[in-house]
């Protein structure tokens, strides 16, 4: 993982107990889950895998199933904890997969014409928030936290997952991969642009460009300029700040070990950065929108 998010369960455990060490196996579970999910996402998109020269798509599929399900369960089963806790931790893995998969399926079947900012956030809460809520709840359970605190950590994981998906959406544009545009993914940024459209005709033009962007480089470039218009990014940044504030609010409610809380707050701020910069839409394009 390019970013240090695998330390998340260790930080939850440290905030609860002062010691991150016992949650190191859960960091491995977290890394395995996301490795599996990323491979499955590549295969779903039809673009092969990031290591297609090393293994075939069929091999990647089998490895993804193994790394995302069997290996995490074996890690949990190896922990020196009571059997009842092992059962609870295993149940969290199952729930994380169910919630995350439901969110991913919703994302695949999303229709931009009927999407709203709220509907996209609900999708993000599932496909990214699900696995993060899984691992934060698991770490809290391992730390012996009360049921109330476990649920607070679960909600923190949901919000953190939304922040991270918003971060990931921005990186997709900044790196020039533009996989979301190629796949026709209904992102939060796209719904911000649709909400910002002045007239129904303007909105339909954005929808048409989004459909054409799947197969046309020029359409992707035109849509990219629309998405990076100042008014669209202002709306996006304001909403991003609201989710960051909610994550920090939850951490304030939770409290805990003061040596480790700042690290978690740093992870929130790292994930909540506004990376995109406005690019004014050229006059010709603006007239067409």
C-alpha cells in the first residue's frame, strides 16, 4: 500500500490500551483484504491485473479469494485469545466483505442520471467504509473495548473510508490514469458537477460527455475540464472538510491514549487533503456545457 493505512488497527489498539503491538496481525489482515480487493477491482474493470506479466487473470482471481478470505481467517484463528473473541473477529471479516461487496456492486450498477451526492456517499460508505469499519471494530474488540466504544470505532471506520475514497478519486485524476472516466464510474466529483449545472441542458451535456468518455480521449479531456471547474471544486472541498470534521469529532468523543491520538488525527488529515486544483473551463467548452 502506497499510504500507511495498514497501521490503522494498530493505532486503534494503541489509543485503547497504549500498546499498538498486539494488533500487528490485524494490520496484516487489513493489507491482505485490500490487496485482494484491488486485484478483484482490476479484474472487474476488465483491465487485467497490475502484475499481469507475473500471473494470469485466473491465477489472480484465485489468489485474491485466498488472500482476502482464507488467510485473514487463519490469522484470526492463530491469535492467542479466547475462542469467543476469535468468533467475533471472524464475524467482522464476514460483515466487512458483505458490506464492501454490496457497495462495490452498487457502484458498478450506478446510473449517473439518477445519482446524487448522497447516493454516492452511501456507496462509498459501503465499498470503502465497510472494510475500514471492519478493521477498526476488530482492533477495538481485540483491545477489550466496551460495546459502545466498538460501535464508535466502527462509525469512525465508515467515515474514514469515505475520506479515503474521496482521496483515491482525486489521485486517479492527478496521476492521469483516469480509470473512473474510462469505466464510467459515478464519482462524488461527477455528482458535484451535475449539481452545479445551471440548466437541465447543461446537466445532460455532462451526462453525454461522461458516457462518451468511456471510449473517447477527447471526451475524457473535456469532461476533466468540467470536473475541475472552480465552482465544482469549491463544493467538493467544502464537503470534504465536513467529513474530516466528523472524523475528528468522533476521535474527540472516543478520547484515549494521548500519545497515539495525534497519529490517528494525522492519518485523518492525510486522507482528507484537497489535492485537485481548479482549471477554468475554456470559453468554447463553457459555452457547450
